[in-house]
C-alpha cells in the first residue's frame, strides 16, 4: 500500500497542471464552517444564482459509508446566453429536522424527531440566468419513498409515504465595481402518511422549513474582501392521528417548532497568489425550540435555547505546489444553553455554558483537468496508517473525497 501511494504521488507530480481551485463540499468541510463567507461551487444549493460562475464542470462527492453525489453544470449556448443548468443525482436527502442536533430537551416526547431521517433522493435541479447587473437562480429538490402492504383478508392494509420537496431562489446583484450581494430563500415542504386499516391513519399536521440568507462581498482593497452575512430560519414539524387522544398516547407534547438567527462578518485575505486566509466572527447566534403542540388541558410548557456570543472562524488555504493544496480550519464557540420548564405555575430554569472547539484538515490534488479534494480525519497527522509509516490507523484516514472535472 505504501509503495502504491508513492507511485501514485509520483504520477500526480509528473502529470499535474496548474488549474483554478474551485473545489467542492470537501473544500468547505476542510476549511471548517466558512462556506457562507467564500465563493465555492458547493454553495450553489444555497445560492443558485452563483451557478454561472461554475459552468461546464462535472462534480462527484463521496463520503465513506455515507452519501454520494454525481452531477454536472452546463452553460446553455456558446457563452451561456440561455442560462446555466445544473443536474445532480444524490444517494439520499437528509431530513430537514436538525433541531435536536443543537437544542436538547429534558427527556423526549412524541415525534420530537420527525423528519430527521434520510429519504432516497430523486434529483436536484438548479438553473440560473445571468443578466447585465443581476443573476437569478432557482433550485428544485425532490426526495420520496413509498411502501405498501395488502392483507388478503383486508384487516391490516397499510401504505406509507414520505416526501421532502425544496424550492429555492436567489439573486446576485452587482452594486459597483467593488461590491456585489447575494440574497437567498429556501422553502422545504415535508409530508408523511401512514394509512392502516387496523390501527388508523397518521398524517402530517405541520411540516415546513424556511430559510432567508443574505451576504455582501466588498473588496476593501486588493488584499482584503469583507463579507458580512445574516441568516434567519424557522421550522415546524408535527404529525396527527385519527384522534388526538390516540396520537398523544399519554405524552403531553408532540412535534417541534424552532427559529434561528445568525449575524456574522468575515475577512478574506489574499495573502499572495498561493495563500488565502479567512477570519470570521459571528457576534450573535440564537436558536430556540419548543413543542409544536400540547395535549388538551396542559397548562405548562417547555422551551430550550442556545445563545452564542460569539463564534470565531479561522481557515487557511495554501498552494504548496501547483499540484497540491493544503487546507485547514477551525471554529470556536462560546455558548449559553437554557432550558425553561413551566408546570403551570412556576418556571424551572436550567442554564449551562460551553465552549466547543472543532478543527479540520484537507488536501487537494490538481491533475490535468481534475481537482480532487480529500478531507482527513483529526487523527491523520498522527496516524497516517500504511500511507507513510506502515502502521495501521485506528480509523479511516480519508472521510470524504470530492472531484471536479473541467470541460
């Protein structure tokens, strides 16, 4: 294995040509969490109006034991006169309910985690049309599954259906020679139906997620680009059965609804032709979650929140050679978590502070018309396995590989 790697590396060094670094999801992951503050083709799903900047490429994204994505972006017409289209095929679409990755409740209630599971993805379609001072972009994503069971005696027929549908739009506006802005909006609709002749039907009662995003790129000088960002989102997920009593089943609460807000600014430093440094600070982030519904007669309530003041982001991208780019990034958050439980009379408040730190590392290889990006595990610098030492690593050295082919 070691010899194979050495031979492969030698071939890369001989064949490599200098090409623009466009990168992918692996680039954003390796740089930490600076995706909203830099330009990258992986951002097209949040900012579809950026699509024309990445015309005529093929994208591949692979995660070990996780999802995979294949897609292409193509300019329609000789110079993209009819717009730019992107079509992507993914293994699955993750559930939009990620609330419980962030805000924890004191115990669980019915369907607090509904719509957090993945579904088979049908396709993602992105289109953008570039005008003189403005570009309009649209995105459509669909994931769904259906299963059914037909009982020959017709006492327990069942049909389950699940679906996620996302419609997104964004606008890129040129303000002047030194400044341009992106505005984005996403709306995700979720649905669930469990029809059963034996125990009754369960359907979606509330299922939606909305996100609003805005950012500005301002070239302060030839070296520094300032990027302020603001994001706001809200979501609600809940299910309903034939009767409220049957649905709650003794639980006092069901479903979940939440909102979040982020305010940040970053400085992208072009140190020289081979090095880029990103330093960002999000002085205020807020997320709140609570049940979508309470059982009839309940007079109490529960609410959980996280306030981050502030969160720091730091990333470095350096071209060590024409064929090799090294990336690393980290985030540091100062969080205050709060949980308020009301029994109908008094508030019981729990508070906790934490300061999580995360760091990331990645490599990119530039070979002819390919950019191949890799995300390394945190243990990689210390246990490179058979790559360098012949010692077997305790974990996978590479966790994600993305590739871009330019045509």
